[in-house]
């Protein structure tokens, strides 16, 4: 069905955004407008291998291109460096990276017709087979640029969708990624030659159609679009059924009144490492973008003995495709349903404040859709062992309420646990009850849902002093010890 597609590809509380205090672009310098500026250090081309080894190891060879419309040159370089990391995660080999300064992307070819011809020369010189643009291109831009450079062109959205498709493992994750890919590809579906415009009616439909089958019929591209829409409808039904299971699991946790904490943050900020450090979960930890796509929930305990559940969620990224936000809606519900957000920030990143803004933007969008305020947030600056002292000093001034930790070395984890315990309001109360020996079910529930401080066997039954959820305490009122 998709073989003809070239790309496989004061209101409710809102979080503040940080500013880099950069002046607006304004009038662009002539030399900036007339040059594609190379970004150094992005090439990952293999060296010191024989021709035979090279042919065996060859990956997609890509050239990156971005349009710098706002912010500083460092911001533009950082954005393209992130695109290079995304490309490498997808299995590509980055040959070159180029940036053009414009007030806005060209509506026809993204970088303008003249620069597109220059890009073609660079593609030929480097031997690249793919161009990746640092932005979301319209179907017309994609088609026009591809005709000029004469190699495959994909945009940032298609690249992220490809990475998600590679990393999805669960049934729900695969269904969500497939839905997002189809939503992206549907308006970009186009044919080659006459194969997609041929109609199935009349004699083109074959002589075996018989009476009632002749007529104008559907073109090949219309048939493919209809099949994609049918597949999308089926995937939405499947995801809806999976959502019911996730809702049941969440409601079960709410009935026990165990606090729910969600770990959120930019991709590769160290969320899974922090989950392992706090709960001993043993989930996959990998120095790669979007290594975690399915939420993982583990049980932990505060220093005062109170239990909590901690959920590791999918990472965010700048300009996260809207198709992914929509497809992973059920996963993001774990975020807005939590009592506390542990917002993990990569302290070793070149622009951690931009990461914070990107994550908060997505959280605000999801919370607004459900018409609720985002949960309280605890900022956690991770990877302090890899960050330089000057950056950490700047972050301490910019983020006075943040906790600084290293999930790798364990530094600061005790302070983090204590801060989490302060922000999660206790939902239990102290009881002193004497349970008749005939009600062993209540004793079992006290042990399962509460924290037992003392137990004594008396003539009347088992006397228990414990901290239990408020709802359970109300049901034990008849057995209070006086």
C-alpha cells in the first residue's frame, strides 16, 4: 500500500518561558543572505576503512540544511547539531551541515531556488543520497526541493517519526507510531509517472470486471489514500481499546491512594537513569535519542516509609511533530494525571533552558486540552558530573528551586528524595484499631495498603497501629481502640 511513497517515514497555570535576550533578526546582512554557512564538526564520515569494508558498512549519507530565522548563531548551530544527532540515531552518516540566514523559509523550496542549486552541487561533491531539512516542509516544498537536488529529501518531522518507528517495541507503541506516520504521509502522497493517476474504471479496470464495474473509477493515488484512511481508523480504534487498559491501571493506583509521580524531560536527559537510581527498576538506559517510547511505572518508597509510583515517560524535543503528540495522547495522560512532575534537565547540554521551554510547551498543550492545570513541577538538573562548573553556576542562578543530581554517580539523590517527599502531600492518617480474628481480610488489607507501626494480639482481636489511606481509615472507624 505504501510502496509508492518515497519517505518511510490569570487562567489555568502555565509555565513561564526563558529568554536568551537576543535581539530580533531585523534587517539581515547582505553577506548572510547570500551564503550557505557551513556548521563545523558535524561530519561523521567513516575513515580508515577499505573500499570493501566501506560498501558493507555504508549507511544513508546525508547533508543537513537549516534556515536561521531568529535567535543567535549559537542557537542555530545547536539546532543543526541536534538534527545531526537525530540523523545518527536513525542510522545515517552526516557528511555536511549548512545554514542559511533568512527572515522566513522560502515558500517554494525552503531555502530559495538559487541556494537549492548550490545545495545540489554540495550533494554531488559529497556523494550524499539524502538531504534532511531542519524544519517541517509542506508537500509542495518537499517536491520542489527534491526536483532540484535530485536526491531524497526529508524533513525533521519525518526523521523523528522514523526514529520512533525503529524504537517502538510494544503493541501500543507500534500502533501509535504507525498512526503518526500515516497522518504525516497522507497529504504528501504523490505518484511517479502515470502509475498513480491511472483509473481503475473502463477498460483500464480489466476485461473481467463485467457489467456494473465500468466507469471513471478511482485513480491509484485515490485508492491508496482511501486504504490509508481505513487503516488509520482501525489504528485509532485499537489505541482507544489499549487506552481503556491503561485507564484501568491508573484508576487502580488511585484507589490505593499511592502518590503518582511522572518523570518528564527532554530526550536523552537521563530520565530512565534517574528512574533506575530512585527505584532500582533496571529499565533500558542508552545514550541515544528516544530510547524510551513506552512508559514504565515502578514502585518506590520515601525515607519516611510512604510508598509512591514513579513513571518514566517518552522524551520531548524541540518542534515535536503534532502527529506524535496526538498519537501518544494516552501516554501523555500519565503526565497530566500525576501529582508531581519531576522535570529532568540535561545540565551538560549547550542550551538547557531551551530544553525546559520545549518540554513545558508540550505539557501546557496537553493540560489545556484536558482543561486542567499542569501538576506541580520539580526541576532536576541531571548529569552534573558531565557539566562544567561555569554552566552549573549559571543554572543555579537561573533555576533557584532546582535540585542538582547525577543519576550516574548518585550525587544529590538523597536531596531529591527529600524534596519529592516534601512536595507530595501525605494522603494517609494514623489509626489504632482492634480487628476481630474473624476479619482476617481487614488485617491483610492493612498490611497491603498501610504502614504498620505496631501489632499486638489481644483477647478481642489483633490490635494494629498504622498509617493508612484516608478512605481505608473511614472503613475501620467501627474497630477503633478506645
